């Protein structure tokens, strides 16, 4: 059983072209039908098996011990929701696209009001603070699709977090941050997700 799927490729982008908004975009592909993937992402029975316990009532949702918000739209293999925590509102947009090679692309954008991100937090952690979390969710979804029911080993988890933090450092650099700063942010994020932050 290969919990750390070497064929899973995640594309990551950090977008700061609007000074009032910071956005993170991720995309990856799965060998599954678009309809099935959409069900895995939106139906509470499936979400409970790979993501978390979600309560949904028409146009609102709540994730146990996490975020809540409004479902702005949910149709045609896409959805837009608010992501609300600690009185701060972000937006998550997800689109599923059938690709010519038979795979299905999942593309997600997470946008946050720049004023809601403290300068100290941004300087310390950079985009990996939330980006690693999104990557971990994609990895969990990938394992669910593959039928893997076991939790990752500690070694696999640490390897995934390290790879993810490095990739978000590269995205940070591509968005205009110098390599040294991006590397320090990425390392702080890696330590945080491993519970090793001092």
C-alpha cells in the first residue's frame, strides 16, 4: 500500500496582485469520474471518511472543530463557499474539469482579506501556514479515492509535510519573496505541522 503517492502532483500558486487580497491556488488530477469526485467533495457521508464531520443545512455548513460558512453556489461540478473562523471570512472556490487524457482536474482557490493576516504571522509562516493544510487534505482525498483506510505512518507524514513546505516556499518565491525569507517561512510552517515549533 503506497500511502505517499509519487504520481500525485500538486500545482501551487500564491497570488498577490491585489494588495487587499492574498490568494492561494492548488490543483491536482485524479483518475476518477468528475461526478464521483464532486460527490466526494460535497456529500457529508463521503466527507466524514476523508475530511471531517460536516453538518450541512441548505446554504450553510459547519465543520466540527474547524470552519463554518455559507454555500454561495454548488452546481455544475463547482462550488463557492465562505470559510469563516475567528470572525474572519475567506472564500474557497473549487472547480472540477474533465481533462482530455481521461483524468479529472481539481482546482481550488482560497482568498483571504490581507488585513485579516497579521504581519507577524505572515512573516513567520508565509503561505505554508494554510497551504500545507490544503495539501494534506488533497493527500487524504487521494488516499480515500485509492481505498487506503490506514493512517499514514509518521515517516510518510513527515516526508509529505517537508515536501509540501518546500513547494510552498517555491510558490512564495515565484510571488516575489526572496529565497532566504521564503525558506525560513517554510521551515517554520513545517515545524508547526509536526508539532515541533518552539
